[in-house]
C-alpha cells in the first residue's frame, strides 16, 4: 500500500487510533461568493453562490442561512446536477447592512446532511483535516468585510 | 489588444460548441483516442507493493550501508537524524498520537514497513525520484527504520525480511465508521 493510502487517507482520532482507509468525501459545500477576503460595498442585493459535492452520490439540496444557522432557505441548483460532481448553487440575498453569519449546507441523495464543524470536532477531534466536511460559515461585518466565521 | 481578446473569445466559443463533452458524449461512447491498456502495458508501469511484500524488487540492504546513502542523498532535506527537517520529519513522535500535538512519522504512525520501501522507491529523493538501485532503496529503508529504533544497524532487509517487520503502530487502525456525524439514521445501512 502507498504512503498516501496508509498515512494520509487515514484519520487520526483523539484517542490515538486512526480510521483506515477513509477515501469517501462526505457531502460538502462552500459559499464562494461573497466569501472570506471580500468586502461588500454596502447594504443591498447580492447573489450568494457556491459549490456543493458528495463523494457518495448526487447533491439533492443546498440550503442557505444568513443568521448563523437559526433559519435556512433552499438555494437554486444549477443544472446539470451529476453524481460526484461539483454542483453550483445560488440564492439572491438582500443584505440589511448589519453583521451577518452566512453559510451553506448540502444534503445528498443518501439523505446525509452536512454537519456543523463543531459536531465533527466533538467526535473526531482536530487531526483529521482531509475529511473536514463541516459547514463553512462566513462572517460579514457591518463594514462589509468578510472573514472566516468558523473562527469567530 | 481588444481585437486580439475578441478573437480569442470567439475561438473559445467555437471550441466550446465543437468540443463540448456533452455533445461528443451523446454522439459516441468514446472519444476515439487511446486504447484499453494491454496486461503487459499495465505490468510495465505497475510498481505497487502490498503489505505482504508482493511487488518488492529483489535486493537487500542494512542500516549500516544506508547511512552513507542517506547522508549523500537524503540528509539535506530530512536532517542528520531524520528529525531536523526542513522537509518531513522521518523519525520520532512515538507516544505522541494521543497528545494535542501528534507527530505522524514512519515510526509513530505508518502501519507497514513495505510502504516505506515503496515510497522511497517511487518518490525519493524528492528532486530525483526513482533514480536509486534496489539495494540503495533497501538500505535507506533500513536506515530510516533504524533511526526509529525498529531495526538494528546490521539487520539485513530484503524482499523476505522487510514484510515481516511489525511496525509499532500496526494495531492502531480501525475501519472507517462513517457516516458517524450528519447522517440520516434511516439511510445509514446503505453504506455498510
């Protein structure tokens, strides 16, 4: 077996054991625009867009939150939606100019929904980065600057 | 310049129509290039080594012999004892996997000794991969294992003895239990 298979595609758990061989990428999505490093010009309409994918099948649904996960709304999927392929999504957002926590979360056709990063860390610790499929939150500050909301 | 850009844009549009994978795929099941590899063609490029030693090339080496090769061909990147870098740390870290700063090395983490031979054989030295003779690969493998306290200086490694080495973390692996977080329970059985 190769070094990538045995030393990289294995996930080290907090108890010192490691899972082998962890090749599947579970459903993951990320908002690519607007995202970390961007600055919004001011309150107004923005199209939120990003990509979702699943190593186990086809993306069935992507939802967006702009209030840190309190409420979710369905995004539109751009066709064609193919198995194990990046799937683009979009949703029109009207920003009111106040601090916002925006994120996407996807579900694939096996019924799996992307979990919050904290849920993953609770079970797997912080040393299995190859399969970090946690929800990526972006923090939009009142001045429009966007930073990593998972660190906030 | 604007003109040049327009021309390029126009060409790209044309290419997109003619070469669109969806269009080509709908018309014929293949792209008409290449051929299915013959078994002997696969064999010629197959360098896979399995944990039981299948695929190892005939040869042998000891850590004592490997020290010289290591000094010449590995040390600038991995340090005199494999721990100084600047590139990947090759030794140490045993006992660190449960700490907040786990150090995954050949000695602390890798399950199979044959993987070390395979990786050095296919990928090292990083700047001149696949340029070492089988005996040099066995010798540097022995030396890295020696730096980790896994073999003695004069233990002879060859295609028979190498697979017999039990790596310290060999029993540290469990099977992948995912989906463990985020799954919908009713669908879980599909993946097991």
